[in-house]
C-alpha cells in the first residue's frame, strides 16, 4: 500500500488528473481534473448521464479508472484502495439499508465492519444515532421508515467510523422539502464542526448553491466550469433577462443580439437568456426588439443569475427540470415588463 507522494501534505483531500472511464465505446468520463481541499464542500453539478456518479465510484474505489490517476485522503485509488476505503464515508443514491434490521442494528453493523469494538463502537453508534435524528424509531425496522428517515440513517451510517472524506451522491433525491433542508443542515454541521471534507453530487441547483464552497459543472464527461457559486454567477452578469418565446428561438437571438446593454445572448430550448449589468433598464428594449421582429413572447423576466444560467451559458442548455422552474417563475408578461427579483 502506497501513499501518493506529496498528497498527504498538499492540503488536498481529493486529487485527480485526466481521470477517464470507458464502458465499451462509451466514454462516460473524459479526462476529469480535480483538486478538492481538505475541509471543503465541493459540489459536483450536472444532469443525468453527465458522468457524476461514475466519477464518484472511481474516487470511492468501486470502479477502476480506464486512464488517469486519482488520490483520496492521500492514497492512490488504484494502488491503495483499502487505505482509501477506511478513510471515506459513502452515501450513494440508493440507500444501502437492510429493511429487516433496526436503525440501531444498521449502525452497529457498519461500525463493526470498520473494525470498531467495545466502548469505541458504543460511543460512535450513539453519536450516529444523534445524527440520524429519528427518535425512538431507531429501534424499529428500517422497512417502516420514510424516505427522509432512510436517507438520514444512511448518512449517519456513512459517518460511524469518523471518515476524513464524505461522498454524497445526490443525497436528497426524492426527499420532500423539509427532509431536504434537514439533510443540508447536517452536511453543514459535519463540515463546520468536524472538519469533514464533503464531495457532493447533485442535480439540484439550489442544493449546490446553498452548500458548496466551490462547484464543478460536468457535462458529457468533462468539467466545463469550476469556481465558487458567487464567482460563476457573477461571470454571467449582474442580471439576466429571460424571454420565453413560442416562435423560432434563432429569430429571437437575432432580434436581441444588438440591443444596447446586452452583454451576452444564449439560446435555450424555449427562449433566450440575455446577460446584462442592468436588467431593469434592458427589459423594455428587449420587449420592443422582439415585438419589432415579429417574435411571439410568452413571458419576459429579469432576475439575478442562478447556477442554471451558468450551466446554460457553458453548455447551451439548462439542467433537466430547471427550465420548467424558470417557466413557473417567469410571470412577467412582455407587455408589462414586470420585474422579478
């Protein structure tokens, strides 16, 4: 077992260089570079099929790379997988729980699998029970738990051995809003109070924005944008004007391309997004330009940029489901030009 030279001392919890993974002729991951600092929450953002889960499985030693290199907690994922595994916690999309066990039995077994015994095991199990926060249900069978309870138990089980690095693969998928927020609170606490490095994959833009110190956006197996959420959004502009159209999007792009104050125009599936430093003053000229070009506009909205706008700018399309969120939010009619902030 060999540690990656320098990795333990360079402040990195996760490092990857040109990491690739092929499935036959399919390139699922196509040269990913990562440098995640110890104590950081790193958000890995992308749609289904982008390569998020495949990357996580390589970093967790569940899947061998086809090329490149990676280290986690200072150890190479190929040369020293055992050293990596005892230093990480993993909560994947599907909770690995036995419905016939109680929550307490689940945590006890997880601790034993990591070599915990005696008073150390008892102490860690009790700590994990507090983390799971499911009350007296900890002694009920897992099969009786709600989705939110199972997710919190799975998170607690991944932490029973006090890992250095925690991998969370879409931890709140399928949870109701209240359960989602509770998971967010626990992730923040683990990071702030215990110093756990968190590698979080998600499809939820709000989740990445709320939790991550830095975000990497992956599409088609490549990281296409990386930075703090604030910096990435600031690069889009101070405001964005979103025009949802029922006619040709290309015609809409042409119509607004030369509007004064529009710094960048990006086409989406159902309209255009215009980056600007002053959305309030731009919404009127955009409405006039679209009307003059004969473009049918269903809604016109101005707001501050989101991570979905960053994703659109980088890829040319919005995250799955995010465009519908924009549609719901875009209540300002083109004629009125009402401003949403």
